[in-house]
C-alpha cells in the first residue's frame, strides 16, 4: 500500500547506531503516514540482526539487505526502488544527520509553488567533523562547483528530500549520491538548499578516507561533466 513518505537510510557496520537513529526518525515522523527503510549494505558487525530486532518495536520499519557491500549510492537506490511513496528523504546511517530536520526539508518540497523542485538538499551549517575532513571537503566542493557549476556548497550532506520519479530518471552510477544536485539540475529540476544540524559520530568510524574520496572523485567529476555536455535538456512530450 502506498504511503505519503519514505525515509531511506543506507548503513554499513553501524550496529550501535541503528537503534537510536531509527527511534529518532520514528519520533520525527510522528503524525506522518510514513515508512522507514534501512538498507544493510553487507554489514559484518551485527547491523542486520539489530535492525531485525527493531522491527518489533517500530512497525513502520522495513529492512533490506545486500548480500555484499556495494556502496552508499547502491544502498540509496535499493531503498528508493523499494519505496511505496513518491516522496523520499535520505539520511546517513552514522547518526550525524539530525532526523528533527526532516520536517524542515519536507515543508519546502511540499509548498504549493514547488512543483518544479526535484530536490531539497541539507547544508551542514556547523560540521562536527575533524579539521582535516572539513578542509578536504571544502577543497573538493570548491573544485567540483567550479567544474560543474551547480552552486552547491555541501554535496556530502546525506540529508535530502526529493521526488522518487526525479531520482529514478537520473543516469545511475556508483557514487551518484555526491552528484544528485548536479544531475537534478541537468534534468531541469529546481534544487533548494536549507541549513541543517550536524552532530558528532557517537559510535563506530567513518567508511571513507580523504585519500579514498579524492581517488574516486577525479573520474566521477569527469564523468558527470561529460553527462552535462551530452544532454540537450529536459522536454515534455504529448501525444497528438
């Protein structure tokens, strides 16, 4: 059965974080006709079992599981494809995104004058990451913005609200989650930005390193730039 909202959370080895995060999401969605989909992306630390236990506590929780680790973008795509709503919210699974900000993003996406808006993206106003990570992110965002011209200052924020059909219309590739803003603009959708909270990681450790991100970003940037050049723009068609 269709619901009004689907929250998608990709997770990898976050056994200690999924319980508190799922409860916070459920509390933030009080009064919403919503489902919560956690996608366990090949965890090896008991994340899947922790999520199975939570299903007895949180009725709107659904759990999908990859047989192997495929990455954050694939986790998001799996959740979106399984969603029973046309409105999607995504959060990172480490608990650093604040579920209390979800209504703020939805308010913008659901405005009567937002028919052309495909995506509302969070911008972490006060990041709680290490200095080296903040510097690397600032450098990467500056280079990416100059090359792609999308006006985005924080592509790494996992808190986003978007239309399901708009996301599924994007050309998919692994690591697409860092280029959703650019590709939404490419398809002719408007993108809005809103400041959101950012919290320190309570448990576990990041799955990314600065060097690892740099190595994959070069090829991804060139590929997305190619996609921009090889697209003549969105159009509407009608049967006559």
